[in-house]
């Protein structure tokens, strides 16, 4: 309460507007599964395109488990998700290391003095790394009778050619005592060969100083991978663009952690020692130091190539890997528990392992039930007959999951041949597209399946007549209308939550009200706050009704909100509980459209 202690005019801001509730997003998805590269623990990064996925988790090339290849279902499903209308996606990579080693590819330079390694495990880490060494323009000159190095900065590596010194390497350091730069050749405690610029008598005809840099180009294996180049890097660990910082094993920024796939590690202390190791390497039988200073040499004569090896995709993940684990860095489905945005969860390709699929699906369902505002999109197994998928469905019962059948056929961009993919990636994209174009209240069905050129099994109406009552959502082909998703039911025995849009719409309402009324906590639990809460929720539901998301010809038919003595006892109030009762009349899909037609007599009344 404000204090008025001295006479005067007091201006105070106040609000006459009621609190509002903003609808939350419902189209963000989370996929869990094996990938070719990328982080497999900790909070996942948000992806907004398939290109983002390729940069972080590798492309769509096949995975290899103990020399057995498997289609990269996760990558294909991510592509299907974005092609079908998905906008935001989190991916939790799961990785089961091989029996020997950690699965990271590696190599070395100068008898292990400099070690190269892939940042993450996987065969995609068997990358090719090219080091192109360059000597820049002469930067030595004179200003006011003083020798200067134009454009140089501390810790640059300098190739010096002056009187009595021919092509010798120094690194630049600022000397605070003399307020000038000095050129250092040896370790910090050895100063006998150091040069102060003030001691150099520059001759324009004979003397030069050139900055030595290196370009690093990384080319990861994969049909659609593109080389990435890091330009003008330095050698000294203290330089802001040093090899050790750009390719750090423990980066300080998230960008490096996600998008720089290589690490470089060395125990050497200064740029001259590090550069000497590189320059003693040979290219076509000649040492690099004999060619990199030659201005007429070709790039190929100054480029050293290293190929990392022994990257491993590990063992085929098991159900426990999908479940994940807690700890300082979480894994698997556990990583999604710290992300509020996610509304759709799937494990594309997990159903290809028929021995563990039921356990994996149980983990997905348990996760969504625990997180409350999520729905699991479940895949059937590939090449399942009707009897098998019905038995498969009979083992599941949840208000937070939907099952889809059969697998979707696409044209594999790797081989240009047909490839069957699990439906969850396509379905999650259709969910997102449906939410954006119509709203979460509409059933995500009767929607075109983009990328599809067929289905694993081409179902007819009679077959769907068997599957639909059991909440097995089917894909169908219709002449002249293409390949469509033709079902929107939840795998629950509770008829109240029969439809996908009903479950997802209530999750939307509940989460929106949850987030939009956080301001109520610790307010005085009295009639005034009850009226404010009631007004806030009513305004939100009125907007939903006006948008056509609720049934009823009037708002009274569409919803009710009560927050008063009829919803709370004195015991509730004494124990700090504010209880608001909300009822809504949601719209349900017209799943069966029936037209009754009969003959009419000419003189009969309509």
C-alpha cells in the first residue's frame, strides 16, 4: 500500500483491464530415436527445418549396427514432419555405445601431439578435414620512424623476414612494461630470442611480416552433406579465433556445441609450437613449411588432409534407451520433461523392433500421461496383417495416445526406390498443419499425406470397417482425392475421450488456463479474487465459442464457469484452496455423414 507522508500531488498507475488468458501452441513435436550424429544427452535444441536437423544430427543415410544396415527412420520422419506442415520440433537422439570405445571417430597429427576427434559418436564422424595454410600480405611498415605491424592483433602468428632473420615464426604479444608489441619465439619463461618492434629497422625493399592462418574445411560422409569451412583461424590458444577455441572440446557457447562437429586438442602452449607440428607434415612428399610461403603455390600444395576413422553407430537401441535416464544430463524421453512447448511425442521407427515395441510404446504413453498436456503418436509395426494389428492394439489403452496403420510409402531420395516409413512423422506434421489452418478443435483427419506415393497395405472400406471401431486410425487411397489420413480416434476404452481432437483440445484449454492464471497464486482468497478468476476464464471461453470451437447457439449453452461458495467449503478456504468449476461443450467430428433419401409423390407435401 502506498505511503503519503508529505503534502503533494501523487501520480499512480492503475489498471482497469481484466487479466487475460492467451491460448498456448499445440503444434510443437518431440521425436526420440537414433541418428547418425549429434548430442544424445542434455536438453535438445529446437529445430525449425529439416536443414537444421541435418546440420545437428546428420542426414538421412542409413545407420549401421555391427555391420547390419538399417534405414534412418528418425531422419526420414523429421523430413516427413516438416513436409506435412510441421514448424517446430525437438529431437532427442538416443545412442547405445559399442562394446569397445565410445564410438567417436579420431585421428592425430605429429605423433599424437595434436589430436582430432568427432564431437559426437557415430559413423558420420568419419569426416574428412582439410587444413589450408596461408601467408597473408606484408603488414610491416613505418609510422613516425617507428616499425609497426598494420592490422595485426595479439597472438597472431607472424612469419618474419628481416635482416639476419629469414622466414622465422614468431607470435605477437603485448608488453605492458614498454607499451608495445613484441615478437616471441619461445615459451613464456624464455625471452632470449624475443624481438621488440622498436628494435627492428624496417627496410621496405627487403623486410616483410606476414600473418600465418589456416582454413579448416570439414566434409562429413553422406550423400547430401556439404563441406563447411572455418576461415582465417590462428594457432595460439589465447587467440580469439584459435583452433583450440573454435574446435574446443568444452565450448562455452551453444552454437559450437551443436554446429561444429570437430574437436582439436593439444598440450602445446604457444602458436609457434603448434604451427611447427602442422608444418612438419608432408604433402606429396614435401613438408608444408617448404610450400606454404610460396605465393605462386596452388591451394592443393598447401592443404593437408586428415580422415577421421573408427566412428561407430553403436548397438541397436533398446527399450531402456528410449525411456532415458535422469542425471546431470538427461537422456531419451527424460529430456522432454524440461521442455514445456511439446504437445506431440513420437518414436519413429521404434516399432521396427517387434520384440521390444510394446515396452517402447508403454514408455511413450507413460511419458504423455505424466506430462498431462501431450499426446503420443504410435506406429504400428511394418508389414502387419489385420489380425496382427488388432492384437497389437488390444494390448494398449490410454487417453493420451493414438495408433496409426499402415506404414507410408515414399520415394527414397537416397536410392530413388520405394521405401516404407512409420506413419508417426507424417501424422505429427498433419497435426501441426491442421492446428495452423483450422485449429486444434478440428479432427486431424481427411488430410492429404504429403510425400506419400502409396501405403504398405492398401486398405479398402471393408477392412477399415473392422479397424476403425477398435481405434486403429487408417491411411486410405481415394481415386481422384489422393492419399489421405482417414481416422482420428484415441486408443481408450473410455468413450468420453474417443476422439483425437477432443483430447488435444482439452489439453489446449487446460494448459492455457494453467499458464494464464498463475498470477492468482498467493492472492487473497476472497470474493474479489473469485470474481476476477471467473471473469478471466469466461472471457477466454467466450473467445473460443465465438471462434466456433464450442457447441451451442449461445455462450450459456457452450460453457459455464463457477467460482464461489458453491465450489468451495470453508475447509477449502482455510487450507488455501481456490476451486473453480468449468464446463465446456466441445465439438465432435462428423465421423459418419448420413443422407436419408426416399421417393416423393408429386402431390405430397415437403
